[in-house]
């Protein structure tokens, strides 16, 4: 049996400074209710198992102000290379 694991949650926001936009990612995701965090981890693992995912990657969700969340996409590690510094500082 192959293993699937989760490591962290990230909070991603976009911020505008003058005419420039930047993406800010914080780990672990701040202000996220622990029950929601556990549900996100559980569902990300379910998705990975269901599609027989084999590799490092991210499962992305949007969480609204009520704590309801919605699946967005799964990205292979090659697409999340920009997270390396965030990953390194979070682990």
C-alpha cells in the first residue's frame, strides 16, 4: 500500500501596493479553524488516494468566511516551485 501524507496549510492572499500586485503566502494558514484544517487535510488525502496520485503536489481549496471550502485543483510539485522558500521556512 502506498502512503499519502499532508504537511502544511498555506494562506494565500493578493495585495496591491500602488500599481503593483503581489501574492503573499503564509504557513501555517492563520485564522483557520482547526476543524476546517482537519477537514481540508482529510479531503486532500481522499482526493490523492482516489486518483492514485504519485508525486509531490498541492491540493488547493478556497475557504469562505463561514468555514465552507471548495476544491479548486491539484498541482504537481513542478508547478509549485515558487513555494519552495515558504515550504523551507514552514518545515
